[in-house]
C-alpha cells in the first residue's frame, strides 16, 4: 500500500487530494492547522498543526512511518494569500509571512520527508509534489509577494530535483489555475470583487476549476508512473490568459 502525506489537507485542493488518494487505495496523513475535512479512518490520519513549525512536519512523517511503515508521496499544498497593494507598499510583515507560509514550508516539508523516502523500501516510487500556481509563471497585480513566493516554489522543486538525480525519488510542481476553494474567495475579496466567478474569464476553459480536477493531476504526479516528471512543472489551468 502506498502512503502519502498532504499538507493543507483541510483546504479545497488538499481535501480533494486526500479523498482521491484514499479512493486509489493509499493511506494518507493530512496536515493542516484546521480540523480534518475527510474523516479519519484506518487509512486516514490527520495532524493538526502549523507547517511553519518543523516539529509538526516531522511528527506527521513519523506518524506515516509508525502506522504504515513507509512514505511514498508528498503533496505540499498548504499556503495562504494576501495582497491588494503594489509591492512597494507591501508591509514587510506581510511579505515575510507569505514567504514563510508559501515558499519556506515547501523546503521544510522536503527536509522532513525526503530522507524518509530515500531510506524507505522503494525510493524509485517516491514522489515529492509541490503546489505552485499560475502565479508562479507571471505577474498578477496587487499580489507581488504571493507571485514571488510561488515562483520560489518552482525554484525549490527544480533544485530538489537536481539534488535527487540518481536516487529514484523525484520532485515536481503542479500549477493550478483558478480553482473553486476558500483561497479563491479570499482572492476575490482582495480585489473587491463580488465573488470568485469573475476569475473564470481568465481561463481558456471559461470556467473555474473544480478542486477534484486539480487533485486528479496531483494524484497522477504522486504515482509511480510519474517518474519522468522530475524538475517538471505541470500546468493544471485549463489554459490561462
Ligand atoms: P485553501 O485555502 O482552501 O487551502 C489551504 C489550506 O492550507 C487551508 O486548509 C489552510 O488551513 C492550510 N494552511 C495554510 N497555511 C498553513 C500553515 N502554515 N500550516 C498548516 N496549514 C496551513 O486553498 P486552496 O485553493 O485549496 O490552495 C491549495 C494550494 O493551491 C495552495 O498552495 C494555493 O496557493 C494553490 N493554488 C490555489 C489556486 C486556487 O485558485 N484555489 C490557484 C493556484 C494555486
């Protein structure tokens, strides 16, 4: 049985990924500062805590190993969004918060998980997947700190992939487009929009993505079959304009 760790597991995309991997037969440890959305069971555990704290990540990895003896896939999805003003007016605390919550935690998650994957029974089946964003590939006005942090997520994955060459473990990123989740509602609030549906027009599909559609891409990236996605960034936007 493959075992996965998902950060941001109580969020829109994270909870859809937990549900999808459970349906595929994985055991899953979710981590989030919020309570579990997908009920705990004999194949589903939830660690409630802040992923900026390395001890939370270490305990979630330890729980996976203690309960199921291995860790095969990680999805680093925890993140927050803030903004609404140009970068030169962004308060230092807001910039630091976004950097820490959205970029540094991806590195911290790798620090906690990769050594366990390397020492596990099947390193060549192990996948580290970070959730980036369409904002990792272009500027978005008023969201400069988030844009910078998400660009860093892509850099982290590329650096990690290079360091992992020859080990069998791989690292990639998935960049979702506008997906119907609480974070997109928060983004609409930042822009003073009545609701998140406005963002549908930014996608070539002319609709918002469903979290489960993004989860389907993440689940593939978690699979043994995704071995060629090393240092890759998969666009899950349906086209972004
Ligand atoms: P969401 O707000 O629904 O979920 C994010 C989850 O992360 C929340 O449950 C939150 O509690 C958790 N979290 C945040 N910081 C944390 C911390 N320090 N410790 C523990 N938990 C923490 O948002 P989502 O849309 O599901 O976002 C998932 C990922 O997808 C994020 O990385 C986000 O940047 C990315 N993304 C989302 C969209 C979108 O349109 N929704 C688009 C591109 C990228």
